C-alpha cells in the first residue's frame, strides 16, 4: 500500500486507522505544497470498496468520526467489524458522523453519556 496520495494538487501522507473487508478509514496529513495551500489540509478519507465510493471528512465531522470509531471499539469487546461497518454505512448515507445520532448502535447508553 502506498503511504501517500494526491488531492487538490497537494501530496498527503496516509495513515490507515481502520480496515475491514468493505471499508478503509485513513488519516490524511498534508505532506507537500507547491505554491498554494489546498482547501483540505488534514482530515479523514473513508473508502467503501464495495460500491467504489470515497468520502473526505474534515473538521468537526472528522472529530466525530474518530470519537465514534473509538466508542465502538471500547463497546464491542469481540472486535467484530460488523458494528464498525454498520456505523460507517449509516454515517456515510446520512452524512452524520456522531455516534449519538445512531440509535441502533448505542441503545445501551443514553445520548448524554455520548456527548463529546
């Protein structure tokens, strides 16, 4: 796997933070800029290999995505990728990355417990 990609004419370093058969979630950090700084300079890339779709996420959405993946990791002691994949499918479909808004995944916690 390459450790860099190009986006908006700039080079980004890739750090894979989650991988399943269907999804890859990569952190993208700006590596090199020629003359102009691109609009996107740090965030996450979610790749759905099954449908061939890539979503770029930055700012608060990226923070929510990281928090949600960490929450699922601590909640799911079996390390079953189905929970991650279900969350990512819903999050990408609705463009909503806050785990508190995914009722099916957090039925054992109140929304107040999930505030970040």
